[in-house]
């Protein structure tokens, strides 16, 4: 059931709790469920009218019965350990195709289809030989071995760097993924520009970096995209992303946690042993006591709550577009059925050199001339997100995630930049279609096209994501450093923990920071 129908805006029932959790996103709900199941009194404070944060399902188009994963949209990093231990009524469904990438070769429309029995033949048809396919298989066997060894550590105390290196037990893989820019590995292993681009995209989702960035920011992003559940698979949440957060809210309440929506934490005072949280709610401003506070918000929000110096500004770099279609568009590449091409990740303008060009243009302060993007049709895998009437008539959802569009490009005029970027992005998609995507858009109850676009500034406004950054800040390698604590959630205050995406091993819909903050709070 929708979280906003089962959470109360009324005043908390107690003056003090063992744990107060600031923010009712999925990580806060994971922490609440674990702590309440351990017998602690738990209060969750959520400023919005419902729980879920970015992991929600909504009906964005007026009068249309289509429940979309409006912000976050695929699941990979959520450990089955959390689903099992919390007894969640939640499932994911695997996509039948990994990806399809359209291309023009010699003026002829073609493409690369990955997944299923035809993968080898698709590589051969695109590249003219079997070498790229063999390289693809070798490379992903390597990342698969790394995933099997690294993913289980995410819900354990942080390993030291050398301990994690020993667990990987592959010096060449460690060098490629942890020590040298991922662009080196891409160029050494693959020759075809399109294949290189498909591999590189995992290093760029929500991350603004070049393939050879010396910071290795792109490597950190790549690692998190290939280790999920020890396979790297990205699956569709059945019922939409809100099904997960509804299940988490149910689990937290069933264990005894209180959830109060329309309750915004505005201040945290702590002496390291006891804390007091100031709360603004429909009933006015009041305080609530806590033995410890878990903050399911960004590091910037944490600093503001504590009255401390904020960390360096974060900057998101993506365009998020939701669409509802009356039908899937026909493709210029007649060798693939649209229902197959859109069943996985549909890559647009993501050749290796195209990605490099888009990065250079954005870094110079310009919207990319050929904006790269990835498209997903969730309703092909999970038609339950569509009302029966829409599904029967062949309607489909599309989610588009655009790359290399940092927030700085929108600060002068967000609306104008959003419109220009959306037009350019859809034009890149149209180049591979036999009909414009606009001709396939459904209309809402007032006759408006069913399409919405969100820039980083829109995400900052809607969800308080700092700079619109979907990971709250740059991702970290999943090992301990001098700045991290035992679990990667600790702060300068012994009884204040960070359980949001900005924690070490945060980012994505994982529940990992929530689990780890709960373990830290329980002294595990």
C-alpha cells in the first residue's frame, strides 16, 4: 500500500527514543526496521508527505493510470541478505536483454544486441569478426570474479585496502579497476568504438568524469555498477520502485518503529551521549530526545543540522526523463524487434568518442551537441505498473537517463536549458527511429504529451539532493581510509551516524548504508 496512506503526520508518541532517524528514504527505513527488530524504540522523521525519498512510484501524468519509478528506477545493489532478514514482500524481475546500441555503419543502420543466444552473432555482424565478442566475454568474466569477492563485503565492517585487494586475489583486475583509469582497460581490451562506449557507460551513470580522469571517480562508479549482488545485473522492481519502500515502511512499522511524515528535522544538538532533535511539523516546532541519531540525508544536510562547516559542494550531472507511449517506436535497424531492443538498456550517442566529446563540451560550459543517454522500458518486464486498460492497448513506459549534463549548465536558466537539452536528446534518439518519438507519446487527461524531464537543479529542489547529485557526493572505493570508521557511517559525534547515500558504500538503491548504520548503532 502507498506509504503516505500508512504513515502519520501526528505528533510522536514519546518524548525520547533509542534512535531518531532523520529522513524516510529507503536507507532510513532499512535502519529503522533493523533497529526496531532489535528491540529499540525508533522514530523516523520525514519532511515530505510520504516515505521513499527518490525510491518512489508515482502517477506523474494527470488522469493516466501508469505508476512510474519517477526517480530511481533499477535495482542491483540491494543485497538479498537485507530482503531476507527483514522479510520484505518485494521482488525484482530480470530483463530478457542486457542492452541494445543502435549505430550507423557505412550509412547502414545496424546495432549491437547483448543478451541471449544471438550476442555472438550480433558482435560479429557489427565488427566483422569474433575478436570483440571474445574480449567482451573475458572482460566480464573478470568483473564477475571481482563482483563475487567484493559485493559480500558491503554489509560487513569496512575492510582495509590491502585486505580487499587480497580478497580480489587478482593483481591485474585490481590494477585495472582500482589503480589506473578505466579508460586504459577499455582501450587495451576493445578495439571497436561502439563496444568501448557500451563498456564505459557503467563508469558514467550519475558521474561526470572522463575515461582517463586521474581521480578515478569513473572507476568507483564503474565498480558499483558491475558488482551488484555478485553478478552486476540490473533488475526491474516488480510494482515499481515504490514497492520496495512501501515494503520497508511496512517492515519498520511491523517491528514497532514510528514513522511521522510532514515532520522536518531542523537541528541536532548532541554531547556524544544524548541528542536532541528539533522538529518542525503541522503542530508547530518541538524537540525529541534520542540516544543516537541516524541521518538519512546528504553530508551537506548533516552539516546544516549540526551547525557545522559543510563539505565541498556536490554536483549532479544527469537528465532524467519519464515518458508514456501508446506504442514502441519502429527502428531503422530492421534486424531487431523494438520489443527486444527496448527490453534492456537502449544506448543513444554512447560511442566511446561520442562520450569523450560530450564530456569535453560540458566541461567547457556547453550543453553536449549530441547528448548521450540510456533508455529503459520497464513495462516490457513488469506490465503491472500499467493499468489494465493501458496494458491491453499496448502502452509502454520509457525512462531516459542522460549523461554528461552537470548542474552548472542549468544555473543561468534552468527551464531554457532543460528544454534545449531535452530537444537535443530526443533528436539523437529519433536518428535511430523510423518515426519521431513524439508521435508515440500518449496524452494525459488534458491532452498534454506524457513526458517530464528533470535536471540536476530540479532534483535538488524536489528531493534536496545536493547539486542534484544522485549519490549525494562522489562515490568512494569500498575500503577503509584514515577518514572512515568501522562501518563507513560514523561522524565526528559518537552518537550521530550518516545512513544516506553519502556514506562510504552508499549510492544507488541498496539499503547498504541503512544496514551498516544500524549495525554500528547496535555495536556490531
